[in-house]
C-alpha cells in the first residue's frame, strides 16, 4: 500500500448525486509482500502471514486478510469518489467476503449509488447508499457491501464554508 495521498477538495454535494451512478477504479495487482507485511502487523492469522504454514491451509497458499482488502478498497474508492462531499461513513450492510484474494490477483473497485435520502432532521446532509464490489479482472466479485454515507447538501457546504446567508 505504497500509494500516496493527494488532497483534493470535494465539490459534488448530495444534490449532484444520482441513483444508478456507477464508477470503476483503475486496476491494481496485489503483491505477496504487501499482503504479508499488512497481515503481520494487523491480522496475523497464519494463513495470511506465513507462506510456508499457509500451504497446509484450505487455501493452499497465503491469502489476503479481509481487512487488507478493505484497506485497498478504501484507497481505490478515494480514486473514484474523491469528488463527493462526504460528511462521513456511518456503516456497512451486507459485507461479504466471497472469494479470497491472492498474490498476483489484479483487482478493481466498482461503486453504484443505490439510494439517496435527504435527512429528515438536518438540512445540511443526506444519506447515500452505495453498493461496492472489489472485483477481479474477469468480473468475479471478491468483496461486496453497501456503504451508508452522509453527504453534505449545498446548504451544508455553504455553512461549512461560512458563505450561507
């Protein structure tokens, strides 16, 4: 995970989003070194962190930790959805780890806005439900979930910038 952070100012508010909007990230090839380094620090299960021991696992080799895959998703999501003016994420529904990711797999992320609901209590935000998938080149879904995100409205963004009238 050697990618560097690029600060960019998001500009798309809740009103700019549309149900059905789809985005796709660039592809990225997962390396054994990064998978194992991450696992040894954050998820040291033997089939994630020890290549020799993992040969005797149900996978037959080291596989990426689900937490590592979600960290890659986060990075790739910032590439495709950086322009959305998020307040924050508040949860994930239906998280599924459908297929193990292995060293050498090339993955990409897809996002699709499936629902938009204005807040009933605050005019500065709305809720966007987005279905995500971490996918292989052949279209196999490896990880899927629906992310629940609060997004600033134009009014909310104007207040944050101190320009609301």
